[in-house]
């Protein structure tokens, strides 16, 4: 790498985040690490590798950043750097490449400067050797009115389509005391809603003494942080949901919205995916959740065009939307990731996969529109995100009648909808 003149086009440190909520949380830790290390004039890309498209977008953004900021230090980390190390190491735009473990430590950024050798600028260890996840105390989430808190990292499962375990390593949990202290800090700094996040959060506790499940952690948070108004749980594997977690759903401080990692509605495809549930398991979980919390809104990840998927198999995914009464869908046309077993299976045409994804999205949109219609006349507590935008308890987007202070919870009545958003007015007061 040639030397660059730091006197020209000097910029403040910036972190660009791709992908999941866990990456968003970790980007806050990275910002703190940059400050502690004394690093300046740097752009950090915290990448995602869940799909080929995610990787392409990250590399495109890195190249553009170098063109726009010729004198800045460009640091790349995240799942892309961990999984596709060789690819990123060959990019001349990058000055420092850090693995998913290294990015979490301030020392990884110290003593770095331009002109170091190829070997010195690549710091990516064997992620499978990392056995613990420490709690990192952050004071807030810049640009966010709800805060994400990491409770777990890594995954011990090996779904045939997923590359992420090779970027995140084995499942490891943040001790409950660290999680509680982090949430207390955030609440003390004014946050009204906290989202628990990780790679596979329903595997929480399997590596801790006594193996306390996720539900135990959730109930402990509710007890130890009584001033927290809203606790939200991110994507879960429904088959791993424990009794204590299900019991906790009855607490009104738990937001009535869950996103499920279902992936498909056909039993044979689920087996070929190496999932741990069948379609009847998914349907039963949704029924059980509604018995405990009748107003709960459920969403799910669904993959279209998985290898060997026939029209009949795909039809089972379409039917699952009705059978589980799913509202919020994240639909992905299958994208073969090199190094996964699914990449070696008989592939479905990309055109067909996109067509099927379109049908799933169409059905999902109809389900969401029905949910919006069902909200008419309801009174909701809306967390204001910015200006006149916010989210209900069900995480449904809302446009308010005027601007309110971000971070406050507004009690308002739903009076209409606009496209896929609710409209609320008749301000009825705040709840914090």
C-alpha cells in the first residue's frame, strides 16, 4: 500500500453497517474502539455475507468510498471479511481487514498506519476457536430510538443453505448480569425500547453454567429493570422456544411481535435444509403464542426456490402464510453460497425462484394490508423514531399527525392507512 497524505480531505471516523441488528450493535462498539485507539480519518465497513448480493453491495460501497475519500483509512470487517478473507484481501482499496472477533477489541486498531505489509493488514483469526462473547457496554445507538443489545453470538446448527456459522463461530452467550447492566445503562440514558439480538438467540445459555434458557434471561430482565417500558425479541427459532419464554409473552412489557426463522412450508424441503422443525411444529407454535398473547403479530423468513423445490412444495410455503397467520414476511429467492451443502444440490432456475419469491411477497403484502385494516380505530402506543414517524407495539410503521420528540412513546388512535403504513392522530398523551 502506498502512503497517503492525511492532511488532505480529512474526515471524521465513520462506520458503515450492512446486514443484521447484531452488526448494528457491534458497529457502536467499533465506534468506541476507534475512539479508544486514537484512530482518525477512517471509514469502517461492517459487512454482511448472508447472500451473494450482500457481499456485492459491500464491495461496491468500499470501492466508491475509496474514490470519494482517497486519503482516508478504509477498514473492512464483519462476516464478509471473516468468510471471504481472500477476496477482500485482494482489494487495493482496503487498508486493514479485521475478523469478527478482532473488530470487537480496541487493540486491533492501535498502531496501524498506511504502508504496512500485506500480511500485517489482514487480521482475521479462526472464528471457531472463539469460545466466549463478552458484554460490551455502550451508552446508546446513534441514529436509533430503540437500542439493540447483544445476548448471544454464533450458531451450532448447520442449515444447508447458511454460511453464517463460518463467519460467527460457535454459539456463545453473554452472561445475564452483563446484559442486565447494559440495559440499565440504556434505560438510564433515556431509551424506552430495547431489542434483544444475536445470531441464534433461542440457543442462549447452552454454554453457560446451569444452561439458563432465553426465557430465563427475559424474565430476569423484566424483574431487574422495572423502568424499561418495552422489551422486544428479535428473530427466533420457534422450535427452540422454551417454557419460560412462552410464559414471558403474557407480560405486556414484551412487545406483541415475533419474527420466526421458518424458511419453508414443506417437510421434505425442511429436511433438506436441515431445519429442526416440520410445518406442523411451526403451526402449533403460532397457535400456542396466540393463546398466550391473542394480539401478537407474527412474521417469518421464507426462502423461495430452494434446490429440488417443486411447484407442490412451493405451494406448501404459500399455504403456511395462512395457516400461521403470518403478517410480516422476509422473502429471499434462494442464493447458493459457495461452501454450503445446498450449493451442491440440484438447483432451481433463478427465474423460477424469483417468480416464486414474487408470489410469496404478493401474498405477504395482502396479509399486511389486512392487518392494517384491522388496526383501524385502535389505540396504540407508538415509539416515535423521527419527526412524524414511529412504530406501534406490533412494529407496524405509523405516520403521526405532526412532529413529536424522537424516543418518546405517544398514545394515539389509528384513523387510516397510506400504502403499507398506518395513520394516527388524536394525540392522547405520552407514556414516557
